[in-house]
């Protein structure tokens, strides 16, 4: 499913709000939380993570996994938490507006 512009960054912020993760785990968490509807391509995810890092909303640090592999772990910053609250509020308003317009369809698919 294609995402609206800016939605990926919001989803990443929300996912990191649950705790620090590396890129693959972020993608896997978004997919799992969406019941396999949203599949994030790494070609989209890593540039989004870099944008969030440049904005100061996310910090990144190289760590070593239990399998002794280097991985870059991303964490939400305090500024990122504030941004997440703003994004969450805007999204709730947007989703509510779309739900009002879409509403239930009349019988026969009209209206």
C-alpha cells in the first residue's frame, strides 16, 4: 500500500516511541502492527531515518548485536517525542475528517 507523503516519518516516530530499534526491526514492527498491510521498502526507510536524524527527531548509534554484528540503533529524542505528539494530533484530525466524508455507503453502493 502506498503511503501519503510524510506518513512514513510519522510511522517511524511512532514505532521508535516504543523503544530503540535498528532499521530492519523498524520495518518489521510497522509491518506487524499494520497486520501485514504496510511493507516498508529499505530504499524508503533509510532515507527517512536520515531525514529524521538531520531534523534532530531521532538519534543513531552503532551497537553490536547478540550475534556479534554491528547495527545502527535509532532512538527517539526529546524533540522527536514532541514532534510525535504533534503528528499524532494532526493525523487523528485528518483521519476523522476522511472518515466523515467516506462514511458508510448506501445499499447498492450509491452515495
